[in-house]
């Protein structure tokens, strides 16, 4: 995407200017310079780029992360969400930056109850007073995308009503246009940023945010969890009130319970901690290996507990999915680890299209061997999932490997749950819960019935190829004969070279004109004072006018050079 592809509106370029100003103010001025966008900064910033004084961290990467957090907080909801989603990709971003991004919180003032009622009526088609017996005008939670109110239905059920923030879609859409442009510029002009996949991050962010902006997606995911666990006496999830739900409104059953941190802090003796640890583990292992759908944000704030061991899950805004294909590859990868077949493990990673430009298969296999040998055979109680996850991420990042987002989300979710479980029962062994499920998956993946089904599908594909092959070859040959095929050559950064040559030639031409004006002015000043024009004006005074023109051109040229940041 180039500047020409940006929607050419006043709002778009005004937003681009604001983003560039904030980046410059927080120490990313060099980034703006290398993006060749200094021309969009106000002229007053040419001579002074006022930078906010901030305490520098000992680690340069930590400093970058902290400054980027301030950029996100100043630029508002879209960038806060970008930072939060980026913090879920430890396989791309370094740990110090991730730690800084994890501090981002949605601290947004609530909007008025009048706006909330107007949005509800527009989306649902009836006034809020008619839909509920009671509705609290004061929200109990407010975020960058929506805010939540408590209400009571006419049949006495307590519910939570989530209402989208007014105008948020237009704001997000505008920011996404600019973000896509900046990401493509950064990946094109910053070779050192390519391992961090800025375009991929923005694309993932766009997809996630578009799903989050339509509450029907969250309602659908919540319903799937509700149906999966409605017969489980140990786990509860909220039921969706579909008659009071739409793209901008989400109405959910209100679940009561103690927050996880509160339950731990009060040392409630009614809670059976070892049993609760088992219930939580079984709940999430079932999500990973049976449902193929899992809660991707299971931090303690989203876990409610009622004595003695009942778990309640809330907030399904972020979910992950493990489809059959990804699960198959996970199973084959685990089998390769057990048998220490590292080449097969590398092939599995390659099949998931995780390799980057600098990935070396031999080095990757060696590093995976070192990683597995460190943890293989270690007593289960000595295994720390957070440490294992961190070392795995370091291994793949050092080899320019980018794992599938849902795989990373699942591993991270399992790591969080492992930490939660250990807080409840330090002696609990989560592998005892995971191992039977993995064994069942292995038996299923290599069963005769499944292999026969896979062979049948492959045979169908082969038959289709044999059937359509001759026709496709004929079409290709016919196209070649008619000259319909063409070769497209894509250049990279030649537009930058063209702009620089054009800019240099313009400055050179201006310099020549300026020098010629000075020479002409000097010659006129040295002429006889008796020569006049118009009967009264001495001709030599035109030389002074030439000096004024040359001086103006010199000032303009110096300003242009200083704005480019290439004075030396």
C-alpha cells in the first residue's frame, strides 16, 4: 500500500499527521524519517523535535516497549488493542517489549446512558425500558470497544448488557487504513524489522478487531461454550439472550462467584483447592483436545469460583481454534519428539508454513534437539510450563520461525492455566490430565478407520486431477498459443529512488537559478548609475531585487534540506 492507495480524505491525512507527531514526541522520530514521512509533520517541528523526557530503562528493548506503550495510550482505542494483541505473540516480539505491552489496560471513560439507550434501541428495535424490568445507567466496566451494564429481565433473570462505544467502528477503520500503510512502508524500508512481521501483525490485528467489533461473533462463541458445558455440574459459562443481542449489543446471563484472586487472598476454607485445580485442568484440556475451541484469555480475572470446586468462565471476546489439520500436526510433532525424530519435527513445522527467509533446517533441527533433550526425562514436578514456553519461543524466534497464531495462543493459555493450578495446589501434576487425552488423539489419528478415510479423500483428489488434467493442459497450451500469458516484474523501492532523484534534480536546478540570480544582480549593481528605466528607476537597483529573490530561495533550500534530515 502506498500513499496513493490511502483514502484521500482530510480525516485520513489528519490522522496520519497525529500518529507521526506522537511517534516523534516519544522518541521514534528516526522511524518517521526513514519512512520518508517527515513532510507530513508541521513545519514548526523542523527545527525542534520536542521529545517527552522519560526515564530510560537499563535494557534498550525495554525502553522501546515502554515508549511504545505511551504511544498506544496517547493514540487511543485502536492502538491500545494493537498493543494488547501484539503482546500475545511472543514468537515474534522480544520478551522486554512483551512485558511492557502487557501493561496496556483499557482505561477509558464511560459514555453516557443516553447514548447507550439510543444504541440499544437502534440495534434491538425496542426501547431499553421495554426490554428490561431494570437497567443500571451506571456501567460497572468500561473499555475501549464497549462498556457493560447490569440489568434484570422481566422474568427476573440478572443479565449483563454489553454495549458498543458510539462511533468506534469509524475510528477503528480509519486507524486500520493508516496502520496498514505504515506496516507496509516499515517492512519495505526497514530490513531489520522484517523478522518481526509488521504486516502480518497488522493483518492479524485487523481480523481480531473486526471479529471483536461484531458482538454476534462473541455471542456465537459463548453459545458454543455454553452448549459444551451446560451438562457439566462442575463448570458453568453464561447463556446468551439472543433476542436481546445484535452486532452492537450483547446480553449475557450474569454469573455470580468469587474472583480467583479474591478466593486465594481470603483463604476460604470452603474451597477444595486440590479438587478445584483438577476441575480447571480438565476443563481446559477438554477445550484443547475435544472442542477444538478454547478460551484464549484465561487470566484469573476471567475465572469465577464458588465453593467447594465449581468453576465459572466469563468473557469470550478472545478465543482460539485448533482445527483438525493443526491438531494432526501437533500429534505428529509430539510423536516425533517422543521418538526423537527431529527431521520429522522440522518437516511438520515446514508444513505449517512457518519458515522465514533466514530459516536454516539444519540449525533448527539442532536447536530443537538441544531444547527437547533439556526437558526430556525430567521429573514432571520439576517442569515449569512458563519456562518451557519461553525457551520454545526463543528457539523458534532465533531460527526465524513464526508459529501459527492459534498454536501460540493454545500453548500460552495452557501455560497460564498451569500457573493458576499451581497456585491452588503446588503438588498437582497437570501432565496426568493431558497424557490420556494425547494418547486418545494418537490412537484416533492412526486408527485404521481414519487412515482409510484419508486414503479415500486422497483417491478422490487424484481422480479429479486425472479427470481434469488433460483439459487443463489443453487450456494452458491454447492460452500460450494466443499470447494470453504475460510476465509481471515487481520492483522494490525503485519509487523511493525515483523520488530521491527528482528531489535532488529540483534542488540542483534551484541552486543553479539562485547562483544565476546572484551573478545577474551583481552585474546590475556594478552598472552605471545614470542608466534608468521607466524614465525614473535606476536599472542597477534591480540587482537588489535579485539578491532578495536569491536569499528567499536559499532559505527555502536550507529548510527543505533540514526537513529531510540529511543535512550532513
